[in-house]
C-alpha cells in the first residue's frame, strides 16, 4: 500500500516522508476522501482553521506543488493529485490506501458472517484489524482532520466488536479476555465492549470479575454521564447473576418492544400535509404498504421515519429499520443479509438465524405473525429487493423509500415527493441556519432557497454552511450561489454533497439513459417533448422514449404533464457538468446543431398556418422517422414550444449558429406578435439582427428590421418603426427583391401614416399599387388599395378615396376577398359621409354587419404591420 492513514500518516511505504505540517494536513484531507474533489475552502479551513491569511489560496497551491515533488521523488505518478475548478483530489487505486483495504475487508467479513461462514468472517475481521498501526492520522493536530480521524477510529472499534461477536460464538473466549480488558480500559463508555468482556469472563468461569466489570461501568456512567447502563447491559448483568450464560445456546424470543427506528429529526419542516395524509391512510383506510419515492435529496427517509414515529403507538411490538443501500456508494444489501438484520433487531440470536434465504424468510414471517410492527425498508434498489421482505400479517405496516418508482410491487400505495414550496424551503433554511439570520434577510433567503431548487438536501447543506460561518450574511451565500461557475460545488458540507446524491442515481441507469440525461441538459427550454432526446442523441423514437421512462423512474427527469418532460434546476446543472466532463466539444456542437435544425424545420413548417414565411436558405428536412412523427403536430405544439423557440435563438447566438439565430427569430415572430409577447419578439429579433450583420446577409438584415418595426408599431414607437423600415426598403430595392420590397413598402406606408406623415404614406401606397399591377398580384393590389383609401380618407381627399374604394371593391368581389370587400365598403361609406352624402353612406354601411356611421372613424383600427 502506497498510503497509510490507519495510524501515523505514511507515504510510499515509510512513515513521516512528508514532514511539513501544512503539507501533512492537506495530504490527510485528500486521503480521507480518495477519488473525490475536496473544495479549496475545506482545505483552507483545515490548514488555518478560523484565521486563514489573505494568501491562503496561494500557499495552498505551494503545498500541493511540494506534495507532487515529494511523490515524484518516491516514484509515484505525476497525476496522483488532480486539480479541479472546485479544489483538489487524489487519484489512487483501492489497494493503494490502507483505509480502503480495511473497508473492503470488513465488508467481506460481514457478508461471510451474514451467510453463516463464521471462520472466514473471523479471518477477514482479523486481517482488517491488523492494518491498524495506532489512532488514525496520529500526530496531525488539525481539528478537521481529527474529527474525521475519529470516525475511522470508531469504525475500528465497531469492527473489533463484530469480530469479538464471531469469536465468542466460536468458543474463543479465553483468547479474548486480555484484548477486551485493554479495549474497555481505553474506551470505558462503550457498553458493547464492556458486555463482551463480561461474556468472555463468564465463559471462562470468572463470574465475579464479570460482575466487577459491570459495577465499574455503572459507576463511570453515573459519574460522567449521569445515567444508568443500557437495558442490554443490565439484562446481561442479571444473566451473569443467574448463571445463565451458555454461549451459543438457544435463547428465548425477546419479549420487550423493539425500538430500532432512527431518531425523528427535530427540525422536520414542510410535508405536514403529506404526513397527515399518510397517517390517515394508515389509521383510517388500513393501508399497510406505503411506497415513498422521489429525487435524490427530497427527504424520503426523513418523511418515512416521521410517519413511522407518528403511528408507532398503533404498532407497539416493534419498530424496525434497515437501510438497503439501493442508491449509495455501497452495493445494494442482498435480501438474505437484510432479513438477517431485521431478525437480529427482533432479538433473534445470531446462531439461530438460518443460513439459507428461504429459512430466514420463513422465520421472518413467523416472528411477525403475531406482532404489531412497523418496518421501514429504506433506500430500496428495486421491487425485487423488497418484495420478499413484505410480511404476510395484517397487523404490520411497511414504509418503503426509493429513488426509483417501484412499479413491480403487487401491493402498496405510491407517493412521489415533490420539492418543497417556497415558504417551506425558507422555513427549513431558517431551522438549520438560524431563524433570526434568515428572517433578517427575507429576499436573500428566498434567493438561496430558489438557487437550491427548494430541494431539502440542498437547503440543509446551504444552511449548514451558514451555521458554521456566523459572519456570513445570507446575501453572501446567495451571491456565491449566483456567481459560481459550478453551483453544485457550493452545495456541499463535509462528506455530503448534492452532486454526490445525484451521482448515485445517475450511475444506476443504463448507458443509453445516461447519455440522454447528459444531452437533455443542452435543451434550453423549461420543458421538452419525447422528440427532443431522439434528436439530441440520434436515437430511434422507441429507444428515446425508453430512456426517458428510465430517467423518470429514478426521478432524474420529471414528467410534468403527459408527454412533456423537465429536469430540476440542480439536476440540470449536474447533467451539464457531466456533459462537459464526458463529451467532446465536437459532439456537443453536433447535438446542438441537430436540436436547432429540428426546431427550425418543424417550426417553419407549422408556422405557415399563421401566415406565409420564406426562409433563404430553406431549413433542412429532418430524418424520415422524425418527419413522420411531426406530421400530426399543429398550432398547439407551436404554443407549447414558443418559450423554447425563444430560448433556442439565444442558444444559437451563444454557440455561433448565426443562420439558425435569425431564422428561428423569424419563425417565432407570429407567435410572439399575435400572442402579445413583445419583449421576446424584440429580444429574439435583436439577436437575429446581430447574427445577420455578422453573416453579411443583407436580406436577413432587412427581414429582422421589418419585424422589429412591427414591435415598435405595437408599442407606439412609430418614428423608430419608420427608421427601421426605410433601411429595410433601401436594402430590398438594392437587392431587387420585389416581393419583399412590396411587403416592406406596405409596412413603411402604414408607419408613415400613424407617425403623422400621411403625404409620404400616400406616395408609398401609390407606388405599391403600381408595383402590384406590375407583379400581377391581385391580393397585394387589393391590400394596398385598402391602405391607400384609408389614408386618403384621413387626409380629407375624399374624391380620390372614393375612386380607390370602388377599384378595391371590384377586385375584392372578383377574387372573393370578403374581408377586404368589407374594408372597402367601410372606407367608401366614411368618404361619402365626409362629403355630406349621409343617405348613401348609411346605405353602404348597412351592408357591413354591426357597423354604423357613428362607429366609423379614421384612425388606427385594423392596421397591422405584416
């Protein structure tokens, strides 16, 4: 092993090869979290604690440089210490670090013990204990290191206790007395060790010494803690007095109630309605299996424990809990090991637990047959892991939590946990960080809650950072979260982080689903349909849907409504981080191009229902299966994806897809204009104008100016509309684009008219009439005659207006244009009314339903730039 922390720090096979105190602290911090990035702030806190100098980051870099030089001198790889934007990490193999070897060996021992292979279990336990050379990281005084080293020391004691249990069952008590005596002297408050020493002494006939060990422990507990020994140690004392300690013999079933639930947290916040509903379903509806699923960090375990505690009085015989590690760094707990744990919680002696799974399950069901028990099966991997553990009796309640929807279970009522609402999120932050601080800065607190996505885990970690930094304002944390290049790095405390929680879910889905997950974060809209992953990942539609379903099942993607999917903000950030780490820039750019091409083609195809649209060059058709899938789409798809089209314009500019940028803006114009989304219209077309100018595409520039003028018109900024349209007209004239020139002149004439320049408007409209006749375009001719007659009426040139109206009416009748026929009649009626021909005007206007002389006036009614 190249590194050792189970004792004094060891590098390269020898002790004290790193002598500088700060270097030793930094290396210790990295080795305590191998394979993970330790944030710079944590390293600085560990080295300098409460008073880091202004040059702390620079000095930290020097420490890391010295360590790399030391490693190189020892022949270790140059990239052993890796640099990350958030901090530093150490890259080592599992057998390079004694703590990793220890953990793996202990896990092997526990598996052997769970399956009845006691000799093999003892051998592995002893191999693990032999790795220890003293207290973990002895000689490094840094407080943070000492706290984490104490956790390792605790693991060593727990391992020793597990080993001693096995050795007592193997009748090895004579060999244990001295070791246990020393261990109890060093750890006098540890009741399990004291009880094991009493068992060993009794087994070798030293009952008096066993009773003395108990009396000494009772005195210590009273003097130092003010409590009596625990129930298990008191019961053992009574058995020593009674001489009833035949090790390995059958024991009677425990009759005392079993209390194995974790403590319900005191700052439980939100979810009150959910808790009340689940309790009501248990107590009033008799629901005996509750399935609680939700995304990582949503508080499933906390909720299950809260509910179990609330109904505990209805299930007084036993309250059991087992972590199945379905989504953790450990492998999922096999059913055979899980049921063994539950049987031991019920008081079944280890030697009575059957070796085979069938025997254990039979005993489990028998033990619960006449008990009223609540069982929490936490963190289930899938339905197959928990189905065998469901009791048969009607008097037991089972609460199952999982990140995965357990659709394979035959029984159970599911509940999917959403994130907290905004008020609950702020309340949770206040309970963790302190109510006074949070109440003093309500806006900053709400911003922190929003940046945390209202996710309980993220809120707890953010609150913990505030609680441990009393000089920080809440606004300081909000600013850090807002300005961080990687916000997830800010949501970490100690060994816990939001990114780590998400990673456990991500690693358990298929490679195809992982790829879809990473790529889906590139979609800039709030929601996406099932076509989007097929486009991004170049997957057939059925495979894309399967990947989406898989991601929904583990709450990495949420199906907001049927067929519409979204990612939680923090999960999207995690997916983006993975995409940047695991995909090439070329692959991401290709996926972006596919996404833009798809929406441009489909949007341009569908938006023709709102009016003609001509894009040059024309969008490329999508692949055949996608074209078939989009054939049935309609205006509803456009309305649902309007925000997405707006966001795609921004994305196209950011990624340098200039043609897509202006063409997508054009596609979204009708949706934004007629829907009243003028801010989006202006933003997208300004982006499109910049793109067209960068491309040197004058026609695209004119197009963007034309549609920007429409927003100016709607906002009453008529002079600005005139200015834009004059530039657009000049461009179309220079390019000799007569069809687009006619549209631009029509809009310019309308803009002149409403901006108080009717004579210029009439000149434009007269030129348009000539242009329409030249182009032999009757529809355009009718429209421009309409605008001309309207403007003439406004100027009081009634005779000319009457003549134009009659031409318009004749053409409208000839070509069946009823809308413009109505407009012509209205304008003619107004002109004749203004000439004093009241009677004929009334008769004309009576031909237009709902129109009267008094309601007709020259103004801006009915004029629209197009």
